[in-house]
C-alpha cells in the first residue's frame, strides 16, 4: 500500500490526546472510545469542567489549562462548541484536531486548516484506529 494515508500517519505519531467532552461515565461513547485509545498506548487527557478525573487521569476545565504538550485534540462536543475549541487549539499550536462522528463545523474546520492544523471531521477515532492497526 504505497498511497499515503494521512490518518494512519497521524495516529502513528500522536502520543498525547486531549479529549474535550470526555465523560467519567462508562456508558458514554467518549469514555469507551478514550478507554480504547488508552489501551492502545495513547496518553489520554480529559478536558471537561464538569469532572475532576476520568480513566485515572486528572481532568482540566479547558485546553488552555492542560499543563503539557498535546498532539491531538479529540472532540466529543456538539458542533456549536467547536469554534471555541478550535480557537484554543490554534492558540496552543496543537497540530491536529479530530471531530468525532456527527460533529461537523465546516467554518471552524476551515479556520483550523488555515492556521495549519490537520483536521479530521465526522469520523470515529476508534473505528479509524481499528481499521488501520487491527
């Protein structure tokens, strides 16, 4: 397979994923997806002002409060909240943003791309990881 696969390349180089909207409830998709990514060796940083921790990691109220380098922002929030998340990601010079299935905000995605951010929109990171890494 010679064709370049930007998602494969992204998931190969990413180490730390900040998950915006990560729930501490095992019943929520954000929790299951993040637990899977954590089991695959990624460091998960919860970003949710409503909780103090999830998956054994401290939670932060916003991306701007995370004290370490973030390689990817995975977004489990409704589309209307994406603009602010994109603004913070651009400010922090985070190289990539992943908007989960049904999270579509073309304007914010375009803004991120113009700022040099790699954007994946309306795709599930768990499904895409599984498809590529089994």
